[in-house]
């Protein structure tokens, strides 16, 4: 058949999918880990948090603590920048990763985001309840809701991820309990995410 990819091309495509899912899984583990990680509550009222280097701002009900993690992708290492905090039984977080431009140029942004969604569900061992296409400043993204279990406890992960040039952003909330529909505090956090860079 015409245009059928060869074995080498299929293997490379499969490797790219797995690498993308590994990164998404790493980010989710950091945020979802807020269910069991103790972080002191910030304030009772939301406050704006800005990362100049990260190029974003978000209005958060908790203090976001910054951490970094290096992920070996086989073809190179990527640094995961994470900002996370906890309030009650929920973990709030924003993370970003800068990909080499050549990796972005070789793939389709929407296909990458779709694989990211699958990676998110797989990493949590959960069930995808909702997925929709979204945009921020014209850049594509995905809005998802996933139900999962962590150490016998039901949890819900609400997340929005965006691919902005070669940078992947993810803003999410992991909360204890099954999904019961839209939550005002979670939606306020997700909706408040803005880009501040060029």
C-alpha cells in the first residue's frame, strides 16, 4: 500500500508516544501526589501567583511550592518545573516542560495532546470522564476529568494542558472522592491560568 510507514518509522513513532506519556505521567504523579503529601495551607482567600521564568500566572487558594525533576527521555533529559500545594483533601498544581524544538517540529500538536490524555489516564490507572479541545491565546490544549484510585482511596483529577510553541503547560487539581460535577474552587483555579510571556 502507498505511504505505509516502514518498521523503523513505526518504531520511532511508538517511542515518541511512550516518551510523551512518560512526561505526562511524571507531571500527574507530582500533582496527584498532593493527596498524600502534607503541605501547609496558604491562606483562606485566593492569591495571585506569578512565575516570570515560567511565563504564567494563576490565582491559587494555596501556597505553591516550586520543585524541579529531571526526566531521562532516552534521546536527552528534560526538566519538569512543578508548582504545587495542598488544601484540605485537594492538591493544586501547575507544571511546565520545555521540549527541544526539533521534537515539536516532527509531530502534530493535536496528536501529541491526544497521546498526553491517554498517558494521563494510563498513569493514574483511571477512567476518562470528560475530554474537550480548548485554546489559550490561540494555542491548542485539552480539558480532562479523570476518576482514579490511589492506595484504596477514590480520587478525581481535573486538568487543562496547553502546548505553547515548544512548552507544555499543565494546570490541575487532584481531589479526594468521586467526581460530583463542576466545583467552583477547582474551576476558579483552572480558569485563572494565564500566559504572561511573549
